[in-house]
C-alpha cells in the first residue's frame, strides 16, 4: 500500500468522506497553483466541514418527518394576494421561535397552509432547531395510546421538548372529550417554552364545535393565541388551480 493509499484509508477511518473523495483531483490543483500546506489543508477542511454540516441538516430534516419538502420560494404568493408576503417571509428569521411564539395558519383546504408550515419548519431544521411535523389525528392517536399504556407523561415530555412542533390539520376530523384533554396537556407543557405551528381549516371561533369541550377548548386557545401570529388565508385552492 502506498502512502497516498494509507492517507485515504486514514481519512475513511476518521469519517472524512468528502476529503477522501475530493483529494485525488485536488492534488493537481495543489501542484499547479503551488499552494502552501496550510492553504491546501484549509480548503480541504472547509470542504469537509461544509459537507458534514449538510449531512447534519439532512438528518434533522429527516427526523422531522415532513410529508414532503416545500420552500417559500416555491409558494405562489401571487395566487394568494390577500396574504401578507412580507410577514410570512419574515418568519424565516425564526424570531418567533426565539420569543416562544406560535404560528396559526387558517384557511380552506388547498390554500397553502401546510406548504407554509412545512417551509418554515424546514427553515428551522436548516438553522439547527429540533423540529417535528405531525398530523393532528396521528398525534392524538399516539397520545391516546400512551395514555392507555400508562406512558402519557413520558410522551408529553417528548413532544414538549421539540423547539418547533408543527401540528397539521386541526379540525379536519372531530376531536372527542378525552382527546381534547390530551391535546391540552401537550399545549400546556409547551406554553411559553417552545413554539408551535398549527394549521386548521376552521376559524378559532369554531373550535368549540370541533373539540366538543368548551372549557378545554378555551384553555387550549388561551395558550395558543396568547403569544401567536394568526394568519388567515382567504383565497382559492391550489389543487383546483392545478385541475384547470
């Protein structure tokens, strides 16, 4: 084995995969440009660090369980002219997370609520925030299962630790009395500690009919909207647009 092959083996052993892949071709540049050892190593380590950062972000995004990847760049603001474009784009700064504020997107099916929630969630992942995306019905099924197994406290602690929790589609399916109580416990555990993004096709005033529990509904709303940006999207469905 040559010394160069030994070097590549060492890079593999150290997990420096990008340096391993880049080094053979880079040797010609080093010789042609007569780079110093320091300059050459600086570039190689910069490449490796950038690659490792990309892998870390990719892992964070995968763990967030987004149903698909969406960005604000791909959102058609012209199709929803009543939406405050600047306000929504400002959410990418994640200042709302630093302030432990919530975002609530309300609108009819297909207007882009989930698209916006996903795109902001992915931005949070790219900035290193521990994030989870979950459908409201799936969340309630998991909480009920944990309750029945006697592990509800542990489950609540798990969901409350996410720096950003995205709960999609509140109101698409009815929520019974017990499920409302479970959701309240989670919202209460996150209150003024971490941010939550919620999408719903129902106005907040209609949530009493969804939860079938006026007292708990009031308590949930109180904690969600106390520090929140409520964005109502009054527009047409993108899905209907696609069929025209």
